[in-house]
């Protein structure tokens, strides 16, 4: 049993932070890697990125959005409860090196994945500009943590309730008019990562995206995270989750993701009905 030692509700309770006792994973996990969690014997395996770790306390932090039956089941767990299984760290870690100016762009819960990458890049003495966004002010997460780890910080909201009124890509375009970074890192909804890659492509800027949103099993066995990268089939969980954004076939990826929308909605509504009953 992997006990939860801290639990916070973020973004109006739709995003949950769990700090979990997992000493061996805390010792080994690196930015960009993920773990697979299972709530109980009949629960589904869910891959989630390690948003933070504390080697001394022997804990890892995961942040997830409640979007379906399995994450709703996770959200029922309180401090003192635990996950039956936590396996990891898995996936290839982020390559962290000193390249100079780096722009990091995060959207939604992708900000949780981006946070350890920002810290790692800053520790390598890069100049880091961070841009994070959400639909509205209440859905912004890790604002203070990312601002503290960045040289320059921007917040965007779709409805204009806080920061720039518009998209993270608006701010990225403005930055590129003034200076050209050596690297852009984008983590968030797939359409956002596609837009970032489209914007940086004409400049020839190396662009790294994280395809965490498409992972399912986390071992490469199910094939659900298959993606075309430079014309070749890759699996996000074992070959990534990070890839060159200019080589990812985002159009095919978006089409495949849309195929699961109705099942996710049905699963979430079924779980809610059971709770209400």
C-alpha cells in the first residue's frame, strides 16, 4: 500500500494533488518521467507524471484532473488511504542541458508536467521564460512555484479573468518577435502543443512536446499511445513521452483522441450516478 500523506484540491476541486509515500521512486525519478497507479484490485492502471519528489521524506507528488471513472475513484482517496500499486519511474527523462534561452509553455494540467522540467532547466543555468494558461483564473495551478523557478513569467486565461486575455500562443508569438530561444518546451492539451509547434517551425526553433495525454497502459503493450513521429510509429510511454514537436503527426493524433470522448463521458457520468445513489 502506497499511502497518501498530503492531499490538496486545486482548480475548483477538479484537479487533485496527492503526495504519496514511495521512497524508492522518489530516489530515482527524474523530470519528465511518470508512474503507473492503481487504486485497488479492480481499478484501472493510470499513468501520471511525477510533478515533484522529496528524497528525504521519500514521497512523490502527482497531480491529475478528474475526467473519468478511474480518476474519480482516485479522488475518493483521502490522507491515510493509499494506492494498491505505484510503479515507476517509467519513460525517458527529459534531457536537461545548458542551451541559453528556453521558453516553456504549459496549459491545463500539463503545467504539472512542465514544473519539474522548468526547475531542471533553471538548475542548468538556462534563462527560462515560462508561459502558463487555463480557461479561467480558478483553473490556474502551480502559479507561485513556476514563477519562483522562472526568470520571466506569464499567465494567460481564455476569459481574461487573470493575466493576458487570450492563449499562451499569443504570448509566445510576442516573445519571438523580440528574441529567439534555443529551445521551446510545450506541455498541455494536444491542440495547444500542435499550435506551439506550428508557430516555432518557421523559425527553426527546437521544440519539445510531451505526449502524456495519450498514454493509457504505460508499458507499450496496449498500443493506445501509438503516434506517428517523422513517419514512423512510436509509443509515447516507452519511446517518449517527449518528442520533437515538428515531427509529430498531430492531425492523426487529434483524430484518434476524439474517438475516446464519448466513452470517457459515459464512464464519468456512470461513476457520478453511483456516488449520488
